[in-house]
């Protein structure tokens, strides 16, 4: 019998390449594919949410040295309550319908004393000072009684959203600084409907400029996800 090696074509076929995978291997591969699919879905969700998260992280957390907010940040924020309000024409709406814009809010009874008039004036001036960003904001006056708004101030309220609200329901949402009244302040509500900032009571002209700068920073921080209109 010859000891010479057989031709390569005579060797038996190796079975490694042609072996069927074991059930364990199949299960592990399926589990890995499922896990990768979930990770990809999570990554997509994070990418979609990233602009909103980044803007709030920038404003609330990242504080360059020497910069401070003028307004007081409300933490945690407070969502618009689901209460019914009424405009001066008698139309009823739910307060959360105001979502979608940055709101600059004042509160007072319809008689509108000197503090109220001052706040309405500052609201208009601050928002007008935002220039092209004005369209992303809304001027809101919440009236806490059913009395008639003085006719002489109505022409100046053409751009304002004037809404009558139950004062007890309002107090469950907005809160003044200690020793102050709601009517002393201006409040900022973000487009998601969260009250997130309160300006000091009875702003001076110089303080109103600082309040405008706070609003400008907020608008810049949210520019990647917030758009004009509701």
C-alpha cells in the first residue's frame, strides 16, 4: 500500500463551515439584535430631545463666571393649571391653551392701580425691545375679578391677552415673593406651559432692562427647538 499523500480532492470535506448553528447560538444572536435595536431607538429619542435638554442645561446649569440671572428661577417649575379663564369678550378657554409661546404675565384686579399700569407698560416695552423675537412671546394680563376694565386703558391693551381668572385657582399656580403680592411681579412661563421665572417686585426702568436681558437669554437658549406661533 502506497504511503504517498492523497490528492487534495480526495480529502474528506471539513464540516466547520457547513455546520448548522446550535440553538443556543441562535438565541444569543437574536437577543443581541433585539438589544441593539432598543439601543438604536433610545439613541434616536435622545437625539430628538437633545435640543430641548441642551437649552435648559445651558440656562439652568451652565453659568459662566460673572453672569447671574436677574429674575428668580422657579425650581421645580410649575405647569399651567387646567382651569377655565375668560377673555374680555366673554369667550372661555382653558389656561393650558396658552402653551406654545413664551408668556410674560402680570396679575391685577380690573381697576388696575398705579402698580398694575406700570407693569402693563413694562410688559409692552420689554417685549417690544425683543425685536424680531417678539413673535415668540405673548403679553398676558390675568384679571382677578369681574369688574369692568377702565375704558381709557383699553387702547393700550390691543396686543395684550387679557383673561379673567379665579384668584383662588391662580394662587395654586403663581406665588409672590415673601411679603409681596402677585400684582407686584412679572412672571415668565415657557412654551411648555411651565412657570419658570419671577421678576422682583415693582421693577424700575433699570431693572426692566435686566429683565429683558433674561428673556433674550432664554430665547437664545431655546432657539433650536422653539418657534414663533402656537
